[in-house]
């Protein structure tokens, strides 16, 4: 049976920490987080969901953060393999002519000539 807002709210009320010394049971937290995740996919915000369930927004956020990638439906690997190749040697004239631009966001543009750099700067203003 799929959880509904009413069943989860009732279960949370029964398991309030003042009745249980160690907080909400893990299984209940995961049920709530899974339900909240599906509601968020429909466009409902975390604050509204927490209010509807009668828990703090931070509490619901913590429970959502405890979901594993498989539970969230995100099985993609977090890192992509990279092969590091030795840098190709360049002549001194090539190095002197090329300009490298580093943006504050971490982008790096290499191989620009002076006139190309001026065009980029004009566009970016």
C-alpha cells in the first residue's frame, strides 16, 4: 500500500520523539522521505511538505539527504574516469602567441590569439 499524507502524518504523530527517547524510527523517516521526494517531483516545496506533515523543514531536509542514490533513482556514477595524457611540447613562438583565459566560474579557454581575445571581451562587455 502506498503511503499517503494522512497515513504518514498519523504515523509521525504516534512516533513523536517525546514518546520515544531516540527520535523517529529510521523506517518511518525513510517512508516519509520517499513520499516527500515524489511530492517534490510534482513541484511541491520542502517547506510546504514539512508543514503538511507537522515536522520541521530542516528535519525533512535531513531525512531527504539520508536517501541513498538508488532510493532517489539516481544510479549514475558520481565520478567519470579521466585519462591524463602528457602535454604536447609547443614551440616558444606558439606559447607567446596563445592566451589562456580563466573565468571566475572555473572555465578555461586556451589557444586564443590577441584579436580573438578582443572579440570575446567585446561580446562579454
